[in-house]
C-alpha cells in the first residue's frame, strides 16, 4: 500500500488562495490514490479553525509554532544582516520549522511532499540539511526570493542574493521540485538546478470546504453581472479594466441597463477607487467575503468572472482562483501580460486580453457580455487542464522520476 507524507503550512479555509490550493491538492491526491495512506503534518503560525475534518486523509498532526522573535535576536540582527547579508530573524523562524520537521517519522512513507506557502517558503527552508529533505519533493507556489516575484518592488540587495544561495542549497538537497509551468521554468533557471523542476498545476475541489454560508451574498441586480474577487498586488491593473467597462456603459444604453460590475477587493483603497468611478453606478466596489460567500457569488451570481494576472510585463505564477473558476463553467476574461501562465492554458482568445491594451479589453469584454445576454450555456475556457485525469497523469510522472 502506497504511503504519502505531506508537510503543509497553510490549510486555512478563507482569506488565502494557498489554503484553498493545498486543501484541494489533498482532495485530488485521494482521488488519484483512493487506497493510499495519506498522512499530513500541519505547521501553522497561529490558531485558526480550519475544518480539518473535511480533508480526506488518514491522519493529521497539527502544530502551532511559536514564532516570536527573542529580543536579543532582534537586537543583534540590526547589525548582523548588514554585515553578513543574512537575517537572524529569518534564521530563527527557519530553525523553529526545522525543529518540528526534524521530529517527523518519515521512514515508513513512500513519497514525501514539503509544500511552501506565501512568499517566504518557511517549510522548505526549515528542512535544509535535514535527512527528510533528500527524499522530499518540494513545492514552490511563489517565486523566491521576493525580488523575482513579478510586479514586486523589492530591491535587488545582497540580502536577496544570499537568499538565492540558501535556497539553491535546499533545492540541491531535495529529491526533486515542482511548481506551475512558468514558475518551474524560472526557478529551475534561477537555481541552476541539475534536477528537473516538474510542472503541476493548482487544482480545486469543493469537497474539502463547507460552502453553506451565503449570508452576505450580494443579490443580483442586472441581467449580466461581471465579477472580480481578489487582491490588487504585484502589478495587477484593475483600473484599465474599469475604464474599459465604463466606456462601454457610456456608449451603449443596453450595457448601462443590463450589466453591472461587482468588485470584491483587498490591497487597495476601496473608498478612493469607488470615488473615481462614482459617476458609473454600474461599478460596485465592495470589501472581500469569506470563501463560502465568495464562491457562491462567483458561481451563482456572476455571469462573467475576471482574472487579473500579475504584471505588467509577465506573470510567472498560476493564480489560485483559476481552477475554481474552471469548475464554474462560466466565461472568464483574463487580463494578462504578454508572457503569462494563463496564455499557455486558455487557447480560445476570446477569454484573454492584453493587460496593457484598453481597446482589446473593451472589445473582448463587450463580446462576452453580448454572448451572455443570449446564452447561459456552460463554457470551458481552460479545457481539461484542471481535470482529475490530468492531475493523476502529472503526479504519476513526478512520482516515477
């Protein structure tokens, strides 16, 4: 019987795309290996209600890590990082993760995954120089360090370059690595890895969530609802899209009468954005929702869902919401730079527009609105990229390497 061990950092149910991705990975792993033993070690930084009983695993050990930095470490770090280009604060955090990882009984497992979360990759870096790393497949979900995250304003300092050196050591010690397509290409090149960076997309499964809460869902007010839920960060340009939609509303009374654009945003001044488009009441700017309410709005209220990729030049990550939106079987419009992950996945050009070209965005958005006014037929912009079969095939390739 095949035995899996997965070290997870984020299994939260709301407020994080990584939690959704990681929970769905476990669901898809169970589908691909229904008779396998799946053991999870969950290392999290603070208490949270993660509804872990929804996860189809055989066992899960949860540890809440004390990541409080000692006073002396913080004091010494003020000078240390400037001289040695290494952060004592980061080293302390990695040692806390490493202390827990070093105690994991991994010898009985056939396959081991150590999965990162967020921009700091603490679980991966915490496993450096530990015996478990030699048998582990490590997962990158974001570029590391932050300088290589598209749209980041982080300066290229010696501190960032020394982070590359540290991660190179981790990559070299690991069994193998995996990430989404462009991220795998970029990280493999950055770390000069002699090991293959395997490509595996994010996935989504509704079986690992309680989606019964719809108490804060916005009721539909127009025939066509365009929807964007998410963060404005790393070069994502929402205003060029809103400018294009505003021009459509002003140019055609049908769009003014029959459409609305509802935005659920974080990472931006909502009041300032709402004030800018106050003359267009079709544009509704709201705060974010929990995952259950957000899912309902995007799946049952929205007619067209928007994706904003990082930018402005290229995007080397796969946005976490893509597999969820694929499951809705509704039209999407991806606002994407010239080089991006979704340009390799969405082959029908009506569902993708250049993030720097307002006229193209306007033309494609108008086309989707027109079509949706006359048809509610399911559509599949992503093809079978996020299917169970594709996941199983991809994972089998990785495990057999």
